[in-house]
C-alpha cells in the first residue's frame, strides 16, 4: 500500500488521529506519521531499558493493524495539544472486561507525527 503524506494543520491532524483511534482505523492512523517516524512504547514487557521501538511508517502501520484488528473499545478522554504536538490518554476495554490505559506524547513536524512515546498498563 502506498500512503501519501498529508500535511495537515495540527488541530485537524489531532482530530483525525483521535477519530481513527476510536474507529479502530489502522490506515488513517498510519497516515498521520512521517515516513521515518519513531514510536516508543513502555510497558511491563518493554521497560525503559528495553522499550518496544517501531521505526518507520510501515512498522507503525503493522502495529496498528494488529491493535485495531482486536475486538477492543478505544476512547480518548484526555487530549492536550500545543504548537509542537499533542498528548493523549487512550482507554481501552476488551469484550471480557479487561482494560488497558496508554498515555502518550507525540511530536509533530510539518503536519505529521515524527516521534511518539507512550506508556501503557493493563489488567
């Protein structure tokens, strides 16, 4: 799949990103990242000394295809943005009642996410 880079103003990028999280839309989420973007995730399996690092839009897209392919409800109840990026809280709930919470900070350059760091915890 070829994804065209869309340079959006920050409020539009953020609104599109949040809507895509809540709709479990992996393609739209991946399109929000620069080709050379880096996503770093910290959790019980990936501590600060060995984080999960996704480099490049295709690796990020693969990760989102996995996450969005699960039967999980996603909500973004907290969102903060400034001129250089945004931070958000994502709350997820599996059909069996299990929950996941992720808090992330994203840096935006030229209308696309260039770097994102998130910390997640789950039941």
